[in-house]
C-alpha cells in the first residue's frame, strides 16, 4: 500500500511519543513543520507518495528555501531527514537514504558555495 506524506508524518509523530527518550515537543513540532513544507513542495512536483521521493528531492526543496535563515534551513533539513530515516527503516522509500542525505548535505547552509553551485548546475 502506498504511504502518503500525511500518513508518514502521523506515523513518525506516533513513533516519537513511544520512544524511551523522545524528541522534545518543540523539536517534534519544528520537524513536523519541515515535513509539511517538504510534502507541499513534493506534491507540487508530482510526488504523491513517499515512495515517489527521488534522491535529489530534499536538496531541490532546500534550494527553494533561500529566504530562510541558515539555522532554519538546517533545522528543516534535520527534520525531513529524521522522517526519511523513519521511512527507510520501514522500507517505505524507493531510493537509498544515504543518497538522499548526501544530496541534502550539499545544499544545506553548511555546504560550500562550490558544492551548492555544482549541485544547482546538475554536476
């Protein structure tokens, strides 16, 4: 069965509440906001389920956050990657998590200008 972006968030949040040491409510809220932002971008770009996520999607989405502060982009990146790790553990992603993370790191605020430029040009 296809897993929707909304259901992925609900499942991840539920999992966080069951952990021995859950993330703080503020972190869960912030990561949830990030996932919802990514889900909105994904839907606008033809992704209807989490299995449709491509390796470069998070990096492409992060590139659209140019008006956000670096700290916000980093938090958003961490949030979406946390949900993706949860999905990967349940084999709900069709691409490799390490590729997603690699591309996301290249677009994050700590990436060098050369890395971001190279990624934007598709190299």
